[in-house]
C-alpha cells in the first residue's frame, strides 16, 4: 500500500511483515529495503509498536503500526537489521493463570 503524506512528498509504503509466536516470545520480520538502522524509529505505545523508516535511495517512507498482545514484555524488546530485514523480538511475560495454589488445613 502506498500513500503520500501531507508533510512529505515521498510516498508512504506499508512494509511486508511476517509474525511468529513461541512459548517465550513474539517475533516480527519486517521488510525495509534500502533503510539503515539509524533511519529506523520504533516506538512503543499502549499495546502498539509503530515503525517509521526512510529509504532515501528508493524515495519512500515506510510506516506501519502493529498491535502488541497483552502478555508482551516491552522492557526487553530486541531489534536487529540485516540485509533489509528488520527482526523484532518481544518476550512474553509468564502467565499467572497456570499457577498452582497450595491449600493448607487449619
């Protein structure tokens, strides 16, 4: 999807992304060709991750907002960029729903 921003003449592109989930973490692989790590902004709001990046060589801006699950731990997010692929890993918090409660007799 491409659209033009009112404040910028470069078209905005919604980057392609793949999502993965394991017992330990959520992961996103986001395609941002032509972008350097310094040109990427990742911001965490209330249960959202916003990606903004500029690819000057391609003349485009990438922008996408992702919803983050409730059990995501935003304190230990890791992001790496390699060959135009941004990998974001968001650890999952331990769930309290499976906790065993000890019963004592009185």
